[in-house]
C-alpha cells in the first residue's frame, strides 16, 4: 500500500498469468503476523521484505486458468510478452506445532521429520519450517552484524584500555613521592595495589553505568542509519532497537570487567617501586632480577608462540597462526637482551613481528583463506605494536631533527616539545597506539569503500556478459525473449532459466537455499561471459569453462560468496575440484556436482551456473524463465530503455534495470555501510583525541614546577604554549601517519597479493578519504590541546615554584 500509494476504498489492478483483475482495497494491514506471510520462495530470496495481497479463495487459480472464480472467462490483460512458461500456482498449507509461539526445537524437528516422510510418499511436496527458518536467519544475520561491530569496536576497546593504563601511570608518576613516603611509613605493596584498585574501581563503576546509557543511544543511532541504508521505503519490517536486560547487563559487566582488570594490572606495575628512589623522585633502574624475570617470561612467550603457530597451521585457524610467530618474536627480545645489545635486539624482534603480520596472507594462504573480523583486529594490534616499538628505539632520529631545526634558528620550541615525549617512552607509546589502531582500521575500511567505487566499471563489465540491461519478471507471467527483441531500442535478448534448490557444500552440512541458473549459448554470444576468479587448470578461458558446464550436467560454477550468510570474507572458500550437492526441496532428490570455476562478482545473484538441461530435469515445473539479459542498440540510453520496458510490460511485472545502475546502487549501499562502520569507529578516535587532551592536562600539572623554572629563566608564555601544541602535534602526526601507512601496506597485500576476498581485486588508494582521516583527527587533537597549552602558558613562576600547592 505504501509503495502504490493506496488506501482503503481505492481500486487496484492485479496481473497474473496473462490476465488481470480489478479489486477494491478493503483494508490495509500491518506487515506482522499472518498478514506478513509470503510464499516460502519469496520469503527466502526476496531482496526486500515480502508483501502480500489477500484475495478471495479461487481467484489465483481462476486467473491461471483464464476464467473467473465462478467459471466465466477472465479479462485478458493483453500482455505482449507472455512466454507461456509461467510457473503454476502453488497450494500451501500452514501448520502450527504445539508448544506456543516458539515450540521446543525437539518437537519441531520431530514434526518436520514426520511431515517429510509423508511428503515423500505423496510426492511433489516441499516441507519448510518457515518460522524456524526465519528465526534462524535472523539469528545468523544478527550474529554476523554483532560480530562485525564487536570486532570493529574491539579497536575502540583497546584504545580505551590504553588510555586507562596511561592515566594510572601518570597518576603514579605524579604521586611517586607520596607513594614512597607511604611505603616508608609501613604501607605494604598490596596496600598500594588495593588503594589504586579501589580508586580505579570507583571510576570504572560509574563509567560502566554511563557507558551503558550512551551505548543505548549509539545503538539507536546505528539502527536508524542502517534502516536508511539497507531497508526498502515504506517497509514496517525494519531494524528495530531492542534493549534486552540480559544483553545490557552483559555489556555493562564486560566493560566493567575490562576496566577493573586493566586497573588491577596497572596497579601491580605501579606498586613495584623502590622507597628511597621514590622519595627522591629518581627513575627505577633495570636490575638483574628484572632481567631474569623478563627472560623467563620471554622463553614462555616463545614456547607459546610456537604452539599457537602449530595449532593454527594444523587446524587452519587464522588467529593462532597470525599471533604465534609475532608472540615468539617479541619473546625473543628479553631472552636475547641478556647477552646482546638491547636496541638492535628490540628493533629486530619488532621488525620480524611486523613483517610476519604484513606477509602472513601470502605465506599461509590455505590457513588465512577464511579469516574473520577478529583476525584483522589481531593483525592491527600486532602491526601497531611492532611499529611503535621500532619507533621508540629510533628516538635519536627525532633528537637530531630537533638539533637541526635549532641550528636553523628558532628551534627552542621544537626541543621543548620533543623532550618530554622522548623521555616518557611508555606514555608516548600508549598515546601513539591509541591513535594508530583506530586510524589503521578507518584507513583499511576506506580502502575497501574506495575500491568499490573505483571498481564499478570493471564489475559492470564482468557481470553483464556483454549486455546492457537485466530484466526480471513475474514467475506467473514471465517475459519472453521474442517480446523483448520486438521492443524499439533492443538489439538482442536472451532468457535464463532458474530454479531454487537447496545446497550442501563445505562447512554447510544443512541444506541451504540458493539459486540455480541454466547456462546456454545466449550468455556467451555477446563476448566475455560473467568473469571467473578461478577455474579448473585444463580450461583455458572463462568461455571454455561455461561451455564445459553446458555440455556436462555434473559440472557447476559457483559465486565467490556461495552460501555465505553474513558480510565480510567468504565463510567457506570453494575452489575448482570441490564437490557440492543440490537438493530438490520437493522430491528430496540429490545431485552431486563438481565445481570447475568460481564466479568473481555475482552482483545480480544468479547463484550456481549449471547446464540448462540440469535445471529442467532436476527442478522441473518449479523452474521458470523470469530473467532476461538485454542489449541496446547504438545511441539508446540503457536507463531510459529500462523505464520504457517497465511501462510496456506492467502485466508481466517487469523490473528492468541497467547493469550500470544495478551495480552502482549496490556499491553505493556498500559504501554507505562502510561509512556507517567508520562512523562507529570514530568513537575510538574520540577516545584517542580526548585521551590526548586529558594526558596534556595531567602533563601540565605534573610539569608545573619545570614550567615555572623555564618562565623564571626568561622563556616567554608563547614559547611554552607552542611547545605544548607541537608536542600534541608530534603525537597525532606520528600516530596518524603510522596507522595510514600500515593500513595501506596491509590492504595492498590482502587485496593485490591474495584471494582472501574471493577474487583478485585491483588496489587503489582513496586519497580524498585518507586526507580527511588524517586532517580531521590532527586538527581535533590540536583543539583538544589548546586549553592545556594556554593553561601552561598562564602559569606564574612564583606560584609554580612554591613547595606547597
């Protein structure tokens, strides 16, 4: 009703089987309950929520037979494109299993087993657990989206953890003398730990509760934006915000647990202080005991890394395989540092971890072929951690740069701005990691988003098979190829025959519905058929692979995301030579097929390509020729012709669209979705920017006496202010450049050197998006530091040098 713009009392005309009927709208019902019911096939494969029109019993059968419900001749629609190959009407019986709205799974399974046995005896009957399938698909989609956002949000969580560590380390540095005095007065180490833990715990409890409230608002915003991107206009079946108490408690509890563990771990580190050195505010030196302890932990890390690599390779588990060598490389650092100079050892160990994380997809293609979002989280952490470790060992480079600037004149500000970050390596490393992790992920997503935009002409060429339009029509009255060729502006047309069996392949052991499309000469005559990313070695071209499928009903071509239920890389990679099984849902007949090729981009959802003879013999009357490929004459605009065809074939339910528009709309939706994820990632960037501002505020307080000394020696307020701003710029610039560079290198390796995402994809750098990713956080960081810098500049020497505050 919303799409047609009709209300109660309006007249509508329905077309089916070459006939039409005019009806009066009695009422408009919501798309819930029985009113939301649609045929099993439509519910499974419709790209939008299905809509039903309810009419009197016998109406559909009478339109199919060309008579009225009372037996008189029906009104012929005069459809110019009737093909005579319409799918007959289906009779469906709705059954409810005892047990309420959601019956026990065991009872439902038993009922379906009994019905399957009855259907096998009757023949030509399909039994579908409709409600269970809807719930299962919804759970699968929800789990996929939840996993995606949890993985992306993991970078924000890590940034928050790093901020917590940084803040407590700063608090300890600021209170170092006080802590030493407390230890001297009899405080034990566990007293210090408990003191910090209680303080951090009080912050964490309040923050967890506030975070839960804010999280509901973020979820509401995401659901609204997702609806705008992914749902059809006027649909009531949209993504709804559901705040489950158990989920809310779990989220708050998880955040609280992460905060408490971080605070406790940081408190343990803080408590290891020497009383005399703390009172004198001297740095803690490395002792033989600490070096021995580090070597022991390093040895354990090496052993754990080797075990993880072994488990990852043997079990084809990407995360252990990715993490193992990197962990072992970092474990070698304290072990080798006992006998070798530390700086080259640290650089070497971090470099090995960095190179492993970059090239692991090429070194272990079989293991890394089915990665999930968690693998990219681990990869990002390894890359950023290794790169920052190397940068910290190259502090002399920045000192020499500051000296060079000083020789050029006016280099005092540069020396002041670099002195503190280089002296506080741990703190600076935490800040850099906060920035780099989030920037890394945002750049990685932007590369993919820009890639889709750049690939649009290529994808159109690869999916169109040399045609310009794709025309779908109603199974009850499909358009014939002859009718399409008779239209002005049409140069050629071919019709594909399709069916909808279930499939078993790879890890998908339960039959899963997926389209099947028959291949004939019409798909090959216009030049390049739909591009294949892989094919059997003896097939010299894509066309040869299609001809092999046409000639042999036991062969098949599958899309690169075959049977995938969620977003991201394919869950189960199918390669040439693999076996897949087609299941006829009505007869339960099974056919085993051999995969000889993988279709690179099935944007129009043709599904599995098989011979046309197999479609006719295996699916039978349930198959229909509702899809046509159309080529336009020279000088004809494809989109204008598509609009004319939609008008000319209204009785056939024509849905014509140019390949350019269809692919462009899908890519625009993907880009919007990537933008939504980048916006969600922006929360982590807010943490980084706010963290930098907080750290600078604490730094001003910690260094107020040093600032007072500088001012007393004649340093101007402007010099102090500029040094703080330049210090923030130093951290933000390094973090942004590091994250962008690592993301570009990694995305190039994944896209250009592997087939993790199903096909070879050309790498391209989205310079515009990367410019924004660099500029916006950099400027925001300077703005966040402006207030602390101004505060530092206003410090009066006489006040700052007083012993008491």
